[in-house]
C-alpha cells in the first residue's frame, strides 16, 4: 500500500513536469491518465479513488520519484554534463541533429534526462524499450502528449503535424543502436517530414558507431542518409589515450563523489568502478544504506 506522503511527492513532481507541456490535456496523455483523472488528482489533490496504486507508481517511475524518500542525488556539472547539455541546447534551439557515440557510464543518459526535466518541448526516448517502428513512434507521440493509440498512420501524421507547430522541439534517442532496421528507416522519414522544425540527438556507446558504419559499408538502404541527416560525424566527449582517459574518469568521479558525500577517495572509487558513474552511484547508495543501518 502506497502512502499519502508518497502521493504528495508524486503530485509535486507532476507540477514541476507540467511546465514542459502546453496544456493539462497534453500532460495527462503523456502520463497515461484521462483529463478528468489528471484534474482531480493533480490539480485538486484528490488522493483516493481517482488513480489506482499501479498508476501512481507508473507516474512516479516516469518522473523519478522514489517510493522511499532517501537522500536526494546531486547532479554535478561534469565535463560530460557540460558537453552533452550544450549539444542538446544547440540542437533544440537551431532544429539540427547530431550523434554522440561514447563509452558507457560517463553520464550521457543522466544528462539527457536532466535536460528534459529543465527544458520545454524536449522528450527522452530509451530506444532499448521501444525497438520496433511502431513502438518507437507511438512512444514519441505519447511523450509529447498526443494520442498514441489507434491506427498507426493517424498517430504518425498527428505527430508530424504537432511537431511542426511546436516551438523548437527536440527528440533525444538514447540506446539508438538497439533500434530495428525498420525503426531506423522510420526515423529518416520522420526527420524528412520535420526538417528545420525539430531537433534530434542520437546517443549510444561504441556499438552504435559500429552498427552505422557497418551498415553503410554494406550499402544497407537508409544508413548513409541517416548519417548525413545527423551531421556526418560522431560526437565524442571522452579523450583518447590511456592516461588522459584515466584523468577524465578521476575528475568526474571526484566531482560526483564529493557532491554526494562519498567516504571513498577518487582513486578508491575508481578502483571499484573503473570510471563508470552508474557504478559510482551504486557504491554511494551502498554507503548510505550502511550508514543508516
């Protein structure tokens, strides 16, 4: 049974997230509720008999609200954060596209999610969860708060129309290397339909670069065109060379560890995590559990 205190925290997160949408109706669709449920739960504060527990938990997951109110995680403006955030801002304000391919665990995903929280008309898509053409387009439509069920052709056309009406939208495609071939082709079509009206940012690890290069070399239809539309270049933030890369890792680890009150030195944390900020967070959460125990 979830508590009223938890629901109140979800309501606060919904109110913060609302600023990224043009209307309550759009926001309700993005969250998967009816307009009536949205009004009663989030505007009037009716906590009981409006949404079932599974929907509260679903919305909490989408907005990053934890079931238990633990010590909040502090976002740090690391080198990765500064680079990716500035790239996203440029793509959104200028309606251009780019691809970032870099090593895992340096903070790409966290930065993208933080950007979406802070910027209007920006959506984040985890492509590993929506690999097929239809799931991908329906998910993008849902995140923008437009109807994503029903006939696929209607969803696609409505999405194109809506994107052209928005002020500088951006679609961030994380784990893009997981997309099916037909999904990649649909991205090309959607890019064509929204040219100069929408920003795009594709992210992934080295596998994304390898996939695009391999398919281009095999003359697989669509990949050369997609690469051209995304700038004909793979962006990268981490440096080349073993020593430079270790310094990069240590600097980011030191920043994140200090801000989140780790009791390990940067070198100790590096030995445990090999530079992955995902693992750094796990180690710090372990420390918090032990200190509270």
